[in-house]
């Protein structure tokens, strides 16, 4: 898309000192998805250094096309914080969010997105669609990619390899 801005991508060490700790928790969530036969994606929402929401893909288990890890985690954080606005929160997810999840993050006013692996087929940060930080949208967030990217990609690749 011409004219669409590139999201601000920072190195993991610049964004948050504990990025790998929270990404480890997101990977544990992805493992839970794997255990129930879902695509292994996990997400955690962090507020003031504490996990306030976590989620893993539940599309099949709940017959819900919106039950992506990010959406499940955002819903839990909203309930736990008593607010649909999550402006002081960071979202850690194992793979680059899709357009639906990016849109939800914008509406929730997530402060910072930290993700592991790029998604060359459906990523809505920089891989396919530049949804986050688009100039015509009213919310901007910091973005950090590549945190534990190898492990995040590996769990997905293994899942799809076994399904073929």
C-alpha cells in the first residue's frame, strides 16, 4: 500500500527489559492451544509489570472465529481491570497479529505490542497489511518484533508439519 506508514519497530532490549519473561508466558499459552488441537498462538496482556490477561487460540474449541489468542487475552484483561480501554497495557503475542486482532488492539488503546515471529500470510503490522499506526487511525502504539521469534515460529511450523 503506498502512502501507508511503516510501524515503529524497536529492538527487544529497547522496549522492555522483561520482554522475554512475558514472551515465555505467551509461549506457555501457545502450548496450551497446541494441547487442545488449536493453532499454537499465545498472548498475554501486562499492566504495571503483572499479567492481567492471557489467551490462546480457541477458535475450534469455542466454534468462534474471533477466539484468537489476542482477543481472548484482551477480553480477560478488560474484565480484570474493569475497563474496555487498556491504555497502560502491553500485549505480548507469539506471532504478528492479524487484521482483526490489530483492530481490537487499536480499539483497546494498547500501549505497546511485542510479538515473536512475523506472519507472512496474514500479519497486519508490517508483513501483509500495515494496520497498526496507520496515519488515518486515531491511536498509535509502540511495536517490538522478534522477541523469541525462533521459538515462536518453531512451534507453529511443527504444528503445521504434523497436520500435513
